[in-house]
């Protein structure tokens, strides 16, 4: 990293501003395109977006829906943040959610006649473990066998879907479905002791969003206030330097993906235990279960600047988009898929602008060092999307 | 029950395995070009989905699968160029940018389908074109020489791609840029231009893969590809970046899918077991990735953006 003197306040401020404005610019860009798309679909963009905003944040009920939709996004996003901070790319959020949900379902099904105080933590914990295992596998494959984690996480997504389809169609299927001959691939209703407690009896809001926010804060503490988190980030900034300092890069890679998977696993677990039907159902695809949260979590993590705390409002915003899309569909007959397309554009804009931001910063750094005529260490290969300049958030 | 072992059923199953392998084959051949040049394009599935919708919709409107395929190619060309801009010119992190293309394609194809079509209407598929004389050979004739033209073309593409990559100036440039962009640059090869070309070829083939998939099935639905584009990326590793290896991987997938389909439709074993069988190729691929990581070396500059003098 570059040494900095007092003369750099101006450019430093500029690069700081640039680094904070990148996600905002990305969202503005995506919305501008979204407005054009709305217009082309024959809807007034202003009334469209207004309907979305009202549908997402305009009433108590809307806020509850938004909080529920944000929960998996936040947990997956925080998990993605852990992985990216350690310079490993986890795109297996979908599979990790599914494996977490399956583990929770299996444990929950065995919890008849167990009091909630024991059953619920066990069921949630199983989800964490299920996701962690699905993260640890690509972690170990990368650390000890040199297998690219992008590929292995993708393939484990595929394995997880097939496992889900098999489990829900055969061993875990609701016995009633076989009796009636309908054979819908779903489990029986899980024992009530594993239902996520509701805030208001008969309402929709369960404790899932609270768990997610607490976990995000815990991850912040872990990453920035513990040695273990420091090691993860050190490995992420420079594997060689960390190795030289006596840290095991391999172990930290496994740890990062394990933790990352655990977060997605918990997200999947909450999705099942907090579902309205209190059971796990499959339509044969991952998206049918996750609603693409395993990928959309990447969007919230990027928009949150790969910071666990910023990921909280970021998830709330993107959760709101998903909920608002339903209102938009009602108001202007624009399919909710619009939001997914816009999320894709946000990702494209963030990653495209990120390098640009880094280049500007490097140029500024070079100019500063030229002015100061002090020697600088060159940051030869910048790590993906690391934010060395505002690490303490 | 015993009839699944009859010759006719076996040939029909293998033949449908070949058909099912084609979208994967096209997509992973294209991806191999990009990866050989040093660019990992994770957006294949998104490009396939939009190519699939474009191909389906055009076929629906014109009733000509060939016009549909052409539109699929054009969409792939456009999205391939877009991916190049993001990965090559804007130097984006390739492990993430493709997810953006994927989400865009997933959302956009669904949006357009719901808005423009709504209820799934079937479209005319490609006509079978049995090759004279050859298709009369018992068993083999029906298996290999009795398909539609796009399927022959997909398999013809394998030697063509091998030739391009190994024997032409363009292919040499692709490999040079993927192994050592600095050296290639100093030899006067434009890293940017070669990578644009390679990634765009990948886009075109992904668009074709999607169109062939949708028109072959005669329908479109949300998430039609069901992650086939991602599998195609893994198959490039599976096939050690060689067209012939990519073909082997695609055929494994196609054949297993065909057998799974057969088991499902005949209801021979309890329904769930076919899902278990469907898991096999994915598990094999993961294991193959472990072996490939040991035995084969990925292009050295894969996923590394090139900055002149950087």
C-alpha cells in the first residue's frame, strides 16, 4: 500500500468520494435504464417508481414484507462479504442456501414433542452447519487441490438442487402426498416448535430479520475486532505477505468459504422455518426456493461496499425493490422480473466502475508520490474489489 | 418393463442424448475461446436465456426456426460485445461481472416472455434431415445420421474450432494473449482486439446454444436453461480447454440426461431415484475439476485483465 503524507488531503478526499459514490452511481445508472425500459413497456417511469417505493416502504405492512425479503439478501450478502474480503469468490450462495434449508428441514422433522427452546436453535444451527459444509467443500478443494472456487461453487449449486429434488420427492416427501397420490415434492408441515416466533400473533413478521441484523453486526466484529478476522482480511489483501507473516493461507481460505457458506445456510434455514406453509417445497429449480437470493446477495454486498454494516441498509433497499416490484406489476402490468434485470445491471456497473475508481486512485497516488518524491511501494496486483482506503468503516 | 432394453429404445435414448448435449456443446465451445484468450465469461447462462427467448419469439412470429436461430446468434453477438466491453475494456472482476450478465439475462428474458407472449405457445422445430445412404446403416445410421441440421453443424464445429485454435494465426494470437499478454503485446498483437473477438465468438455460440435449446424444445419458459450455461463453463475445465474434451463432457451430460428422462417417463424406478441419477454428472464434474486442477494447467492469464504497462 502507498504511504501517504499530509499534502495529499485534496486528492485523497476526491478518491474517497469516488469510492463511496461508485455504488450510488451504479444504482442511478441502473435506474435510468430501468426508466427507459418502463417507458418502452408503456408505463410512466415516474408513477412506476413511485408505485414501487410506496409498495416497498409506504406502509407498516409494506415495511414488514420488505424486512422479510431483505433477510436472506442480508445474510447471503454478509457471507459474500466475508469471502470477498479474503479474496475468494463465492458464487455458491444458491446451493449453500439449499443445503442449509435441507439440513434444517431434516433436523426439524425429527423434533416432534421437543420444546421450542431446544428445537428451534437446533433447527437453525443445522442450517448453519449445512451451509458451512457446502462452503467448506469448495474451500478445501481450492486450498488443497487448487480447484478454482468459482467453478466448484457453481457445480455444488447444481448438486444441491438435485439433492433437494431427490430428498423432497423421495425420502422427505409428505406421507400425505403419497397417500393422496398427488406426489407434490414437499415435506410435511414441520413441528410447530420449530416455527420462527412471530412478533405479533397472526402477523407476518418473525424474528428472522432481527437474527440477520445481529449476525451482520457479529460479522463486523469478527472481521474488524478479532485476530481471526484480521487474518482473513490479511490473506485477502496479499496472500504472500500473510504467508510471510506466518499465517496459513490455506486454512484461512477454507475458513472464509466455510463462514460464507454458513451465512447462506442460515438464510436458507430462515426461509424454510419462517415460510408461511412451514415446510420445504421444490419446483425443481434453485430459483423456485431461493428466489435468486444467492445471487442477489452479491448485489447487496457490492452495494454495501463489502462492509457487513453497510450491507444492512443495502439489503433493505434491494429487498424493497423486490417487494416494490409486486406493486409495480399491479399498477403498470410490468413483470417483477424487471428488478432482476436491474440487479444485473447494478452488478455490471459496480464492477466496471470499481476498476476505474482504483485506476483513478492509483494515478492520484502516483502523482502524490511524485510530488513528495518519496519512495512508494507499488501495489502490483490489486485484489478484487478490496477497499483498502476505508477499511475501518 | 423389459422393453427399455430393446434396441429401439436404446438407440432412441442415445440419440436424444446427442440432441440434449448440443446446447452444452455450443456454449462450452464458445466459452473455450474466451478462456483460451484469458477471459472467464460467467454470463453464458444469461446470454443463453436471451438467445433462447429471442430465438423462440422470432420463430413464433415468423414460423421459421432458421430466422429464429439467426436472431439468437445476433443477440449472442450483441451480449458478447457487451461482455467484452465490461471484462476487457473496463477491466472488471471477471468472477463477478458475469453474474451481472446472468441476472440481466434471467430477468430480461422472463420479462419479455411475460410481456410479449404470456402463455407458452409451441413453435415449429428444425426438420430432421437424415443424411442419404449413411442414415440407412442399421443402428449407427439412426443414431448419428438422423438429426436436424443444427445438430450436425454443432458437431462439425468441433474440428473447425480445434483447427482455428491450433492451426491459424488468429488461434495462435488467442493462445498467446491467454498465456502471456505482455509478450503478445510486445509482438504487436492487440490484446484488446483478440480478446474482444474471442469473447464475442463465445457470445455468439452461447446465443446459438440458447436458440437451439428453445427451438429444439419448441417452447420457452422462465429460466429455461436451468443453469446449463454454468455447467458449460465447468465443462471447459472438464475438457481441459480443448474442443474435443468439451465434446466428451457435453456428451456425458447429454447421455445421462437422456437416461434420466427415460427412467422418469417409463416410471421404472420410484420417481425420486431419477433425481439421484441426475446428480451423477454434476458430481463427476466436481471430481473432474480436482483431476483437471492436477493434470492440466489453465491459461496463465485467465481472469487477469490486461493493462498496458501496468
